[in-house]
């Protein structure tokens, strides 16, 4: 199971990023809870501890894959495949 973390203070861009991750993974037949877990990290100290300086940030299995932007559908798929 892939572990995906979306990092940000709870702003609209961060919420949109989490929605886009769910939408993209669902489009390729992956289900949350079965194929991936999605956790939203909102505490500034936890965000900084993970090395993300600009939000929204996305971490997949411990690796930072995106910071400072809402990722595209294609970006998200490429992180998983």
C-alpha cells in the first residue's frame, strides 16, 4: 500500500491537492484504504520536519514529490506507477 501525505495548513490549495490525488488514483482503479492511504499534515512543525518549505506539498512513501503547487493528474499518476 502506498502512503501519501499532503502537507499544508488546511488552505483551499491544500484541500484541492488532496482531492486531486484521490481523483487521479481512483481513475486508475486504486482505492483509498486498500491500495493507498492519504494523510493530511497541517501542523507547521510537522510540515517543516518533513522538509517541505512551500505548500501544498506531497510525499509518497517518504519521498517529497511536489511542493508549492497543485499537481496535475499526470504528475500524480507518474508518482504511483
